[in-house]
């Protein structure tokens, strides 16, 4: 059977293996609030809160809210890859489907980890390429006068053993702040924290970290009763990568104050081996991509622990 090629981008099916793989691996594809993007940039209200002024008497003027009406900017970045597939392996339909799907799943896993790292753990300033977004870690490490946040105020750095006090303090930062909302809270952590949290108990002798407990929906682990989502991207690194080598991170906060811009994708296109760049090698080119934006709406809604040394 003749080789099959495609002439336009083909969206991945929702519920299909590629998107299933991405959502199973990526915390940041699942947790943030989603803002559809019809253009490459979009201004989104920060939603920094509004004060309560009590009851308004009859004939009395309403009290005007004094909070600042500012916004954050979402910029869609194209995150993609090109993979070569030998033309000899694309001779029949069964082979085509199997090879393409295998390559797509390989990309789905690396994209999911890399996207999480870009959103969570990159330590340097956004540059639009190797650092596509301002990560949550970078945001918490930087002062922001617009929301009254001071750099590192919500980050605990520990060079020794992780303690009950560390975890209680980081959760308490959110519990005692203005952005606590039980239904929107989540913990995002690198899997290295699993071993560090096992065995830690409260004053009543009960574990503070529980595994395989159905807390909310399909979440199975919990810290102080807050659902835990694990992410291999929750490590520090200088640039966005699917294999970060820095310090493990744990975040706790309100997911409504993380924003994911959804421009397009995941999607793919296959260019045949009989023309263009692949003509001399007899290799078809499979391109995969997605266009995403990310922004932290308010740094005060999140806190973190960084393990700086074991």
C-alpha cells in the first residue's frame, strides 16, 4: 500500500492516547484555570480580591472598593518537535498507525514534564524561547508590588531533613492567608517528596501524608487532607527541560490563581519522504506541537518548599 501523508495539522482526539498521556503526566495541564486564547496574547484580570464593606443602608451610597484592577498577560508559546520516521516503516497502514502513535506518546511524556518544569521550576527570567514563561518558583522568588508580595516570602528552603514543621508552616501560609479555599487547594510536588513525607506524624501520632486515599475525584494521595498531584517537572532548572536536575519542589496553593492559556493543540502533521527536507534520506517528518500560555495570577495564593540539600 502506498505511503500515507497528511497536508494539514490534525488535532489529537480528546480521550485519545496522546491527550490521556499528557493529562496523566502533567500537573499543569490539569490544575490551572483555563483561558481560551483566540490570539497569541491575551490580557486576563488578575482577580486580586475585593473587600467586604458590610451592609448598605437605605439611601446611603455604596462604599467603593479600593483594590487595584490590574491584569496579567498570557503569551502563547509554540512547544513542539520534529521526529524522523523511516519511509520503509511507513509502507502499510498498520505500521503507520503504530509508529506514529509510538512517536506521539514519546513526545507526549516529554512535553508533559517539560511544560510542568516551564510552569513550575525554571529559575531564570522568561525569554520566550528556552524559558517560555515566568514559572511559579520564579514568581515566588521575585517581589511584586502589584499584589504586595516580597521575594521569597512564601518559600521555605531546607538543607536538612524535611520536618513536620516545614510542611505545617508552608500549608499554614495558605490557610492563614486571604486565598484559602478548600475546594480549590492542591499540593504539587516532585515524587522525591513521597519518601521524605512517609513516616512524618502529627502530635496525635497519625501520618500527615496519606497514600492511596480517595480525597477528591481521582486524586489518591493527600497532605494534611489536601490532594497531592505529583510532577516530575517540579524541580529547579535554569531553562525549561523534561529532565530537570535541580532541587525538588513542593507547592501548595489555590489553583484558581494559576492560569493556563489554551491557544491550540496538541496536534500533528506528517510530511512524506518524497520531497522537501526528507527527500535525500527516505525519512518522513512528523511534527507535533501545542501552543500554551501560563501566568501566576497572584503570588500570595501559593507557597513552596525547596529541598536545597539532602
